[in-house]
C-alpha cells in the first residue's frame, strides 16, 4: 500500500513538472520577461504608446475640426463683408466655432438643427464639442480664445454643461443681472480682450434678455522678417470713404506669393514659423469678381498650396483691425432665426435641470483687435530679422493701398485662426 502511494505521488510530481515546462514557451513568445513587483520596477515601466486606432481618431478629429471652421468661416466672411461695406470687420473662426458649438451641444430640436447646418457639423453635438476640443488643444499659446456667455442670474448653468462642454471649449459662463449692471460687465469684457481698443459692445440691457454670447480672441507676435522702420513713408490709403493718410511700410524679400485673375496674395511667417499672416488684395477692376469667387476659391487661397517663393516688393500700411460688432442679424440671415426667438429656442442643455426655460440669444458679439506695425502684431517692438533686399531679375509688387483681406493661419494644424477685412484705416 505504501509502495502504491509513493508511485502515485511520483507520477503526480512528474505531471506538474511537465505542465510547468510547457508553460515556459509562452513567456518566450511575447519576448517580455515577468515584471518585478517592487515599487522601483513599477516606476520604471514605460508608458505604453497609443494604439494606431487612437492616433487615427485624433488625426481624424483634428482634420474634421479644421474643415468645419473653414466651412463656417467663409460664408460668414462673405456676409460680414456685404453687411459692413464702410467699416472693418474681424473674427476668429476657431473662437466663434467654439462658442456656437457649445450652444449646439446644449440645443435640442430645431435650434440644434439650425446650429448644425450653420456650423457645418456632420456629427452629434457631444461629438462636435469633443472634435473641436482636439483642435483648440493643439493650437499654440500665441493665440487664445476669450469666449464668454452672459447668462441671466435668475437662471443657472447646469454642472454637466459647465464641466463637459463650456470649460473644455474655453467658454466662460458669467451670471449677470440684465436689468442692472449687465452692460458694464459685457463692456468690461470687451475692453479687457482688446486692450481698451473696444470699450463698448452695448449701451444697455433689459430684464427680458437672458443670454448674450461674446466670442473673443487674442493674438500677437513678431514677423520672422521685420519691416525696416527707415523704409516707412507717408502715403495714402484709398478707403471706401475716400483717401486716408497712412504710414506705408515697405519690404523687399523672397516671400510666399500667389496670384490669379482675381487677386494677389502674400504671406508673412510669424513667431518662428508657427503662424502665417496672409494678405489678399483684389486686383483693380476685379473687386466684384473677387466677391463672387470667394466661396469657391477661399479654401485654395488660404491653404497656401498655390504659393511659391518669389521676390516681392511689399507695401503694407500700419493698421489696427478691431471688432466689437453684434453679428446677430448676420447669423439670422445665415439661418439662425429660431435661436433668436424666445418661443422657439431650445437651449435646455445649458440650464440646471430644475430651470428649463426659454433662453433666447439676445446678441452675438465678435471681439478682437490686431494692430500691425513694422515688427509684428500687437507688439511694441519686433524681434524678427530685418528683411534684406535681394537682387532678382523678376520682382513682383504688392501694394495694399486699398481694401484687402487679412488672415492668420496656424502652421501645425492648418487652422484658420483669424479672418478679417480692412475697408478703412483706424
């Protein structure tokens, strides 16, 4: 009996040994030895790389966000140019898209549908907000969105909206009393964003107003190739209201240039190539053709894929381009009518669940300011390399002495940060 038990025990031990030997090759296949469980070993364990699916998803969202902001920006620019024929206009497609996408994420029914169509989103509201956040997180610190929603203090923004939509998209919620003091808060915001260049957005508000939207931006930096102040001379700018004396800066250098039957385009790199400031001048006699062709060609022009290095003699006036405009009527013409009427608007996603009330949008403001001088934008003194004249058999001249378009693009993301039209000089 004892002999049988000994034999059975030996057989059991042999089987266990065999299982252990069969398990060893599994570790060899993966090429990963068993990790130590000490704290030191845990700290040294490298962070796993993102999977290809995650990378593709981020790249796809970034591309979608860039396309959405452009598809929204170009019709808006065309409408603004038609509405403000004697004054300047400027807005940030990224900032404005962020603000209105926050509303889209909170909207229901017809309000959501009209915002979706105007913003050119092809996805659900929550996906739109997440997609746009990928873009805003990817843009450098030289550009900042300064968006704010002023909400009547008798209602309250829901925590879910604040945490998951407003804060990620950089939209601040301000609780104000529209019957008393809201105008001061709104105007103080505009002055802060523009460094005092826009001191008043509204003269007053009423108790009936419940929600005011302000989309602001701040951008600045130096030209990589600076203008030489010694070359700046007094000239005239032919505005829509007549001739205006100005200081015309001059530079001759190899720059990114393009032209077609409608326009001339020149691009100045900024902040070490992180951004580009683009100037587009309609050709004389082709102003109407430029307006008609804008929607069809704007993406091509501003992508800079058509540019080539040319020796350019550039004449550019010092100018300030500021905006404190109420775009409500423009947006109504673009299809945002239901959101502007108290009986049809549905933005219940903004509000606390206990306060589902009609919340009409009383005003939508664009706020921002660009001052362009020899050294750059919104800077006292540039730090870029002074442009040196170069000898070239072929030199093209671009003189921006009449209304022109200005844009700022982000190099890394290809996003359209700023878009404006200069009709006159401030």
